């Protein structure tokens, strides 16, 4: 038995069964339903944008999977499951936005569209705009609406403005410690005994730069007296950041373990930033927090709800929050006899 179920999209000459089943539920949770037609409409929109289809198929193949199936006009079942799951998540978000009676502002729409463009272009804004323009107007409106719902909800979950400069400023004001550059010097050492001895010498008044030149196993930083520059906490490894933030200016840390041995730090200065210098970073951090909170909300929604999936699409795996495609033999998958009911828009 093979895992690769292929969805064969109905052609213009619709089979009666396709038309009848087009509005059948594909999946539902907490009373929120995504129909088979919803899924097929999106698959048709993707197929109508060949540049985007080729791009995402290449990305999936690099990860050992695929978007396009082996049969003409088909999609790989794993991808179909992802499309269905994503639609179910967006449908939940839309339902929650309406339940909370949240306001959709122009700033929120703009922030959501910018994030959509970045996502479509893999961080390349021009490419993202081109990919978005390749979709029909109806589908563009649909996915922009999906992203807007998510932005509206996640901003409400963290009680922050919805994207853009206002969200960045709110995050900056609420987390001032994250926008103070820590200027540090460091000495790399091979063993713990030497690291403890060097730390004690530095605390007893020994010149940290001289100790770095004498003992550091990192000859590059050692030659500069251990100077490692000034960095924001988000730019420092999460292994070291809490220790450095808790260390007073001018103080020396206990040895910290790293992959190559031990590190002894000295915090030499702290430089608070003006918002104008870190506005872009603050906006990204605000979006990160909102996205994390939204992910947590989604997990709870699926944990607390009753998830049902048409078995022809697969089964919902609560451990991964994904739809696992059913196993079918190659003959039935190529003929489409086991495929989910489909319909052209």
C-alpha cells in the first residue's frame, strides 16, 4: 500500500457525483466546516498560477515531498491535506474574529497583506507581489481576508495594535530591556578549571583584555582583548542572553559552557536604543509574539474541539496537528477512484 493518494480535479465536463458532493464537508472542528468545494477552489486557483505552482512544487521536492501528483491534473495527497488543514485554521480564526466582534482596521489589512507578500516571495517583496498578482482577483481577496483575520485575532490575543508601527512601538514600550545593546568581551577556554581561574583573576582586578590575549583559545577575539562588540539580546545566543542580561555593567560572569569548552564574559557597557533606530526590529518582534500566541490559541482550539475529517482526505493527527493522508494502492490513486469528491468552481 502506498501513502500517495492523488486528488484528480474534475474537468469542465463535471461528473454528476462531483457536482452533488461539492459542498460536502471535508473537515470540521468546533462547528466550523470547510467543504470539498472550498479545497478544490483553492487548488484550481493555484493551478491557474503556474509560476507559483512550479515554485512551491520545487520547495516541497527539496523537502522530500511534492505538490503535483504523478497523474495529469492531480495533486499529491499530502499537499491536499495541508491545504485543507490551513483552510480549517483560517476558518477558525474568522469565526473567532466574528465571535469577538473585532474591528478590522486599514492598518491591520495593510500589515496582513505585507506579511502575505513576504510569505509568497520567501522574503523577496517583488517576487511576492508578482506571485500574488498571478492569482485571480477572487482568490487574492480570499487569501488577503484570511491573513487579515489572523492578524486581527492575534493582535487581540496579546492586547497589542494590529501590525505596523503602532505594534512595534507598543512592543518597544513594553519590553525596553530587549532594546538595550550589551557590549561584551569574552574569553574562550578549553577546560573548566582554567575558566574558573581566569574568572577569579578578572574579578580580583586582573585586566580582562590582557587575560583574553593570554588565555583565549579564540585567537581572533583574543588578539582584540576579547572585544565581541555590542549586540541586542535578540542577536545573542539564547544560551548566553539571560546570563548577560542579569550581569551588571563591569561585572564578570561565571564560566558558561559552549560546544568548544567554556566562555567567560565581561559586560563592558549598556546602550539603550531610540525607537527610531530599532523600529523595524520592534515590529518583527511584535509580530513574532503575536504569531506565537496565535499558534497557542490554535492548538487549544484543536485540543478542545471535536475534529472530523472526510476519511478520503486522511485522518487528523492530534500529536502533530496535521492531516495524515490515507494509504491507497497505486492503481486506485492513479484512477482517482479513491480520491475525495471534487468540483471546479
